[in-house]
């Protein structure tokens, strides 16, 4: 498909071997790490976004499939930026649903924290604002780290609408999660919710402080006053 070849060539023109090598370390793609085996071109996110803007309207959900399945991290990321753009520009619910289904069909390729964080709130989160959210709880129960992270990151869309119920339910489920990336993500979402509703989030933290992993707690209280942060950290010991 010529437009896929053109997209790939546009990305390769922006590639940097030095940045590609650094990305292997940054995205933990070495043997035994969570991103093991991923490959990189070395293209910056601003360039990915710019190329996504140029190409998004040219691709249908079906045509986007090889982009989202690429062996190259930045190609998959660009595909997600294109997907978000097309979802946002869809003029009716039926078309939006096709883009959401495209996302769900390719979740196995949304397989690092940046791919999750840049896509989950703007696609699945937005779609679920006024819909049944049971899919998030299915993802939360999955043994797949990235599906777990998609579940909690999707709540950012709800938080922005001052809707915190699912965040708190999922955060409680993830208190015992074994992976640091989930501690960071959950703490981050609690922090974003705290910005909008101090008392609700502080009540949650107070109730669960002895279960809460240290990293999750630190992320959650990051924007609080020094005195309040100190109080929570002492109490958590």
C-alpha cells in the first residue's frame, strides 16, 4: 500500500540512530525488560505527531492495521496519533465506534507505557464517558500489564469530567498490583483527581495508606503542601 510506504518513509527521514539506541534503554527493550524486543527508528514525538496530522485522513480503520502492527515503536505510536485524530474528527457515533473497535483490535501492539498513556484517555476513555465501563474492569483483571494500565489511564477522561467513581474502584483493585508502572500510573490518576476534589482523594488515601505502595503514594501526594506530604509519608510507615 503506497500510503503506508509513504508514511514509513516520512518517519525514516526523521530517524536518528543515536536516538534509536537511547530508546532501547529508555523504553526498557533489552532482554528480560518489559519492552523486550521492541525496535526503534529514533523519531521524536513532535515529528510523529506532525506526520500523523499529514496522513491521518488518508487511512481507514482497516488500512491503519499494518501501521498499528509495525515492528517499529514510533510507527505504532504514529498510528495511534492518527487513530485519535480520526476518532476526534468522526462526525457520528457509528464512525467513532469503528475507530474505537480498531483500537481494541490492536491492543496487543499498545505495549509500552507511552503508547498506553498517549492513547487510552483520548480513545477508550472518551468513548466510555456516557457508556457502560465494564470493559475497564475486564482489563483490570487481565494478567497483561498494558491492559491494566489502559484501564487506569482511561479514567483520566472521566476525571476531567469530575467523575471519580471508576478511578477509586480501579485504584483500590491496583493497591496490590506487583508492578511499579501500575503504582506510578494509579498514583498519577489519584493526583489528577486530587486537583479537582481534594477531600475525596485524601479520604481514599487515608483509608488505604497502609496498603498503598510507596511509589503510588508519592505520586498521589506530589502536588500537596510539604507539610501534608510529610504527614502522609510518616503515617504510611
